[in-house]
C-alpha cells in the first residue's frame, strides 16, 4: 500500500481512538499512540487474509479497535459503545466477540505463548499462515515470554513474527529503571532470533524491516523479531514520553491539544510523503 495511504489510515485511526478515550474518560492513551503505526502497517500492508494479528499489550485495545474499524471489521456504531456496559469493546480485547481478535488479551506474558501455539498448529496442518504478535517491552519482564521465545526458536517457527513496541516505559516507570532489558538485541540473538530494527512510527522503516524478515524466512527459516523504537504518547506535546500517558485520561485541554497536534503531524507527514514519493 502507498505510504500516503498508510499515513492517512494512521491519522484516522488515531483521531478515532482519541475520541474514544475522551468519551470514556479512560487511560492508556500513550500505549495506543506508541503502536498505532505498527498496527496500521501490519493490518493494511504486510499481513494476508489468512494471517492473525495478536495484540498482547491489551491495554492498547482502543488502537486495535480503531484499526479494525478503519479496516472495516468493526462498525462505527460499535465503536460508540467503547467502555459501555454490555459492550463488545471493553478495556481489554475480548475473546469470541470480534472478528480479527482470536484471543482475549491484556494479561501480559501470555501472548507469545499463544502465538507459538497458533504457529505450531499451522505448521502441523500444512497451512501457510503467520501469527503477528505485538508485545510491549514491559511485558518482557514476564518469564513466560522468554519461555515462549525459547520454544519458538527451538521449533523454528518462522511463521511467528514477533514485534516489540520498545517505548521504554511500563506501568510504573521506565523499563531500564524497573528491570533493565538492554542489551535486548544481543539477548534475542542469543535465543536464536533474527533481529530487525525499525522506527515504529515510520512506515518506510517498518517496510524495510518487514522485507528483511520475509527474506530471512525464505532463506534461513528462523523466527524473526522486530524491535520497534517508539515513543509513548507519540505526537502529543503534553504527554509524550511520560509515565503519565500510560494511565491518565485526557483532560479537555489535553484533548483539544492532542487533536491540534495530530492535525499538524498529519500535515507534515503527508507533505514529506508527497515530496519524497
């Protein structure tokens, strides 16, 4: 898909979920903003119909719901029920309620294991399907994530594409202060992964990383992990790169500022895409 189209989709996805968060007076705005471009790239550019998108940082549910609405899986009417009683769009993605969400997520540490099971089942059935698993970096504190990483590498499940949203902030602080992850790339390589790196807010960078993983799969048949450098609350001057953006809902002032920042960012990215395209 052309970069200009991806930029437009990302803008609309963000505008929608900012409105969702404000109407619900809910938090995790920063978490959704750090993975919005990743979700758009995977769903609109890289994945095929038979693949599965698995967002295991489930606290960013609004970004996932908005991306699925943009893709046409969820209606705008359903989007209006976000956080409401009886909704199919609760704070964390549910199971067996929405097409395109195969597992309930939000209990961190389970995502890579479930993705491994999905990928192994596809291999055993002779199906050419992939599991695109997005985890947070704080989720790497969970031992079960590393157990799954070992299993995937051992079974050479090259139909798992693991994407790490590396924004450097988790629920109670910065990752390197809570439980240091670095040198993350060296650790992942030691586990048997090919490690690609990308700017998680830049579609060209994501495209290059995706092509790299496709080449590795074709030639070496080893699993690939993409470490995406991202910013919590990306694009919001009042909240970006702050722990506050993990939990706090938007005030009226912050919401107005967020929409203004979003418009400016979209205009700049669109202009850059036209000039360089």
